[in-house]
């Protein structure tokens, strides 16, 4: 009976984790903004794993060896433009970005990859889990979870969080593609507008040319008439 109860408990836990993972993936694949996706993912992860702080460190496009550190929990961010500029020489983030693998610590120490009310966290954390946000070709940054108390995350939970981070990378890639398409559409609309203006100008020029030709024909008729009179 004890073995059956244990098996049922494990099955229930796995079912709950699967349900949460499904909700997270559904949110990531939605049309919500990246800000809403990140905040929502962290809210779901809090039901899956214990942590007191959550941030994302995003690599800056065109800026080498720099990341923007954004607070997700306990204070959700308002936009992806806010945050603290951080050098990539921060050991934890640098390791995860460079080697593209997750890093887990459960010993008390300070970390410069967590924020509290927009400032660097000034307390020791007993647990730190940092995993890369990446796609096949691009590292977008890291997802960072920290706890005041010392925790041991089950391997299944670690795998889920790591998988979620890769899906966030897919969302960033999709968002970049969407912005690129919007910029291309905007440029195309501007060129189309300029082309229409050019066509209108050409039409006006053709009308003026037609009027000038008509005037020349009338003047030619008058000249011929006068010539006949002179003859």
C-alpha cells in the first residue's frame, strides 16, 4: 500500500508538472508581448520550483560583452527597455553564455545576476540556477533563478526549466522575425507611397505635356491659316 501511495504521489506530481509545462509552452507560443511572456513564465515556474528572485540577462545586439539585466520577480518589469547594463565578465552569466550550459549552485554566496526593486541584490543566496536562453544558432541571454534558502531541484524540474528557457529563445527569435517583417513592410509601404507619388507626378507631367502639344497644334493651325492668307 505504501508503494502504491508513493507511486500515485509521484504520478500526480509528474502530471501537475506536465500540465504546468503545457501552459508555459502555450503562453510562449501566444501572440503576447515578450514582456508579458517572460512575466507569465516566471509566475508559472513559481508553481513548479521554489525561488525568491528571477531575472533575465539579455545580450545586446551590436554591443559586445554586455548584457541588460531585467528583474522579473519579485518586481515584474514594465518593458524590455528597462534594466541594468552589466558587463559579461560576471562569472555565472559569462560561463552559461560561453559554454551554453546550465549552472546550479546551492551554497551561500553573493551573485550579481539578481535584482531587487531595480537594484543589485545585496544579500547572500543559498540557491542559484542559471540556464541559457538559446536557439540553434543564437544565444539570447540567460534565465536566472535564486533562492534565499538552500534547495535541491529535482533533475526533472531542472530539465523542464532548461527546456522552457530554450522555448523562450524561440519566442525571442520569432519576435525578432516579426519586427524584421514589420520593418520590411513599413519600408515597402513607404516605397509604394513614393512610387504612387511619382506616378501622380508623371501623370501631371503628361497632362501638362498634352496641353502644350494641344497649344502647339492650335498655334500650328493659326500659322498655316496666316500663311494661306499671305499666299
